[in-house]
C-alpha cells in the first residue's frame, strides 16, 4: 500500500523534488570541479610544468601567425 501512495504524488511535488535535486546536483558539481581545479593548479605549480605549457601554446600561436599574417593586420 505504501508504494501506491508514493506513485500518486502531485505534479507540483514531483516538480519541486526534481528542481531541488537539480540544484543540489549542480551545486555539488560546481564545488567538486572547483576543488579539482584548485588541487590541479597547486600540483602543476609545484611541478613547474606551467612554462612547458606556455611555450607549447606560444609555439602554436607563432605557427598560426606565420601561416596567416593577416590576423595581425586587424
């Protein structure tokens, strides 16, 4: 009998429960991603890989500009 009562919730109750669940999921995902990015940043800062990535991206930008110098004319 209890399962039957759970199935017959009003649309308002279902919407409210799903809305709160969505907000909780989004908040948890945001906080979790913030922690992961912070920890990754600390690790990369201590490992000194940032200059490597900077040089890599600088090389990509230099390659693009040499292949298409009209990008600098704007």
